[in-house]
C-alpha cells in the first residue's frame, strides 16, 4: 500500500470537510494557506535546503496538511472547554513554551532560537495570542512523527552557519508566519473577490460560503 499516495488523496478531502465546520469568515484564510504553503515549502525545502522530503520533492499532501493544522487550531481554540478554561490553558501553554526555549538553548539549536524570537514578536503584537500559543503543540507533534517515520529530514546546518536538530523545536514558528501571510493575502484579495462575485452570479454561493461579505480576518 502506497501510504503517501493515500495521504495525497485524503488530505484535500479532509480539508474540505474541516473547512465546512469553520465559521464562514474563517474559511477563505484557511484555504489561502494552501497556495502560501506551496510557495513556502518549495523555497525552504528545494532552494534553502533546510529539510528534504523522502522522494526529494514536496508531496502534494503537505500544503493541505498546513491548512488542516490551521483549521484544526481554530476549531480547538473555539471549543467549549477552551472558552471555559482559557486562562488556565494559556498559563499551561506559556509554561510549555518556556520549556521549549530551555530545550532549544540546551541543544544549541540556533535556528529554533531565531524562530522563537520571531514568534515572541508575533505574540507580542497580535491579540489572538491563544491560537498561536496553542499551534506549537500540534505542529511539534507532526514534526516529531514525520521525522520519526522518515517522511522528511532536517539538515543539521541551516544557511551554512546555523545549527539545528531534527526536527527543530521552533519549527512551529514557520506555521504561524504562514498563517499570518495567508491572512494578509486574503485581506488584499478581498476587494477583488467581492467584485468578481458581484459580476458573476454563479460565484455568489461560493462568496457566501467563504464569508466574503464579512471581514475574513477580523475574528481570527
């Protein structure tokens, strides 16, 4: 059984089911994460050589996986349990991140240290801190499982002068940055998409489904 081929087929189908469970104003930004991830994966993997996939190409399921992680994070962040215990869960997440920073320093992972600094700036500037604090957990889990199964391998040196582990403990910061890029691109495209949906009646249903009549990023 070709597990990668199965993943390539199931990932987009699962993403569609997941996106349908989101609020309309969240859907477009999550879908936009797919093309953002395609570009980012090819830059970091094929050009910068920070990591290498099993067959030396970016598998089709990977960009969809990025969007799945974001969509899952949004659903969990708005779950009844998290809403009831936001303060307690946030404190636990802060402790988790402190532990990650200690581990990064102990391992001499300079690439992750730079990632963590970028993440700290994002957390400081953004109001939706819980989502980004939480995203570190599923992303780190996926990175650990993926490297353990041999799906990809991180180079021990990055940009010829930074050291890193396999995987870097701060790799989740890239997901957060990709999330922000998807949101920014969606904001830029929103007027264009609204214009297209107004001129093409058959596009109205899609416009409503992805919440084009709302601010797609205001509540994320």
